[in-house]
C-alpha cells in the first residue's frame, strides 16, 4: 500500500521546488511507480469532479517496504526555490511541472496505475502533516 504522509504547500506560488508530498510504502512488497499517473482535483460540495491528469511518473521510482520518497512539483531550476535537502532515508523525485499541484484546502492528489487508484491524499493546511486525517 502506498500512503500520503505529508503534503506541503509552497510559501509562494512560483516556488515549485518547495511544494511537495511524501509517499510511504506501507506494504510488504516493493512498489514500482513507473507509469503511474499523477492526478489532482479540488473537492467541492457539488457533483463529483473528475481529477485532472498532470502526467505520468517516468521513469518513476521503486520503494521498498517501509521506504519513503518526497515528490517535488518543480524542476530544480534556480527560479523555483530551493528543494528540501535529501537524506539517506528521504530522497527527492521531481515532477518537472510548470505550475502548482495544490489547488488549496481540500485538494485531492491521486496516483493511479491503469485507472486503478494506488494512493490518495487530501490537502489540509491546518493539519500538522498537511494531510487530512
């Protein structure tokens, strides 16, 4: 199972390297994200809206059981802010997107493989980790 552990909004919209989310493999087998689609949508009180695809993870990453990865929206470009420092326990994977993923409170971020949802996180800026409980 893949779980959203943190969702972090950038302090300014142009600082895409400071917008990120952390995923953890809580399962017992390795998880390969190659080909997974990243999708986003804003929750609303009206009819359910379909998520907007942002692109596929290519080449993706492999997470061993218990391992985490930080998925950063930006491209590592200097004008997009400084990405978080990596450690042995937490590496960065850049999405190379030109715009923000987070659409405000209640925004859902999803990972799907061949129309099968792998993980879903809801952004809550009031929560300690940014993930709605």
